C-alpha cells in the first residue's frame, strides 16, 4: 500500500513532541450540540525509522439522565497506513467493554472483553483495511487518506472494519477537490472527500490544505462534526 499524500503532508508538520495534530470536534444536529470529541494524531514511536502513527480519540455522547456513552479508541497505524492494532474502550448503559483488534493473513480479529466474559470474532480481510465508527468522527481522517490522489482519478475502495458491531463494509472514496464550504458558520475552502457505502450512509470529510481534519458530515443521521478554532 502506498502512503497517501495527505498522510505524508501531516508527517512533515509534526512538532518535536511527536504530536502531528490534535483538536476538538463539536458534533451538532442542526444547531444543537449533541456530542464532543477530542483527538490526537502522533508518531507511532518517536524516532523509529519504521514510521507509523497513533490516533487516539475520546467521544462523549450524553444520554437521558446522567447516562453518557463514552467511546475511546486508540488506533495504531503502520507506515503504509494499514491498521497495526486497535484498543477500544466503550462505556454505555452503565457497562464497560474493551475491544481489541489485530490484523492477520486474510483476516482481522476482534476480541471483546467484559467483566468475566471474553469472545472473539474473525472478519475477512480485504484490500486497504480501515477502522470506522459512525460515532467517532476523527477515524474518518485515516479513511480519507485512501482517497484518489486528485479529483480526476475516479474512485478507490477500502474495506472498513466496524468494531462495535463486529461488522465489515466496502466503502467507495471520491476526491471532490477543493471547494467552498463553512466551518462553524465561517467560510472556508477545503479539500472534500466523499465516502459512500456502509451502514452510516454517505460521509463527507473536509480537510484543510495541510491535511488536518476540519469537518465531517453524515447527512443520513443529520450530524455535523466541526473543529473548534485553535
């Protein structure tokens, strides 16, 4: 697998601490805030010539009463952007679960750990494996890395692993080029990647010229995640 230029650009702007990018996404339905997500992208092992990245995110979705769903994945990526390991903590309905993921020849193995219970699920692999979740928006940054290299290059396909539902989907990525949009109601010219297929419906990913994640839209769920300034 060839590293997408967007990933290469991000690698060039890293700071000495190894952190490449970090930010806060506000998730809204219409104008109402429904969730918040923090994310950080950093070097996999600072100083290691083998390269790679770590993406960790923390999404909090308030529910009725005092119940909050907390989703905290840590995704380890090899130098070719393929998933090397996944550790995913899920707290929902008062229960805690850890999901781990590991690639293998022709498959991706998920393990689910609850107090006193362990189960596993093997999913068929495929070309260009990515990790996706309809409630953790920063994961779509890595999905967008696999898009065609220009708006004239047609489409590409990736195999998405959906850890929380032990599912698998084929996604189609299209690069729509630099177009006008808004972020937090402010006008912006951003790189637009369309991701089609999968249970979440179409996903629109918007990146700035340095490849940083600025906005994710899921029209079928009427959700929009926008990066806070700074």
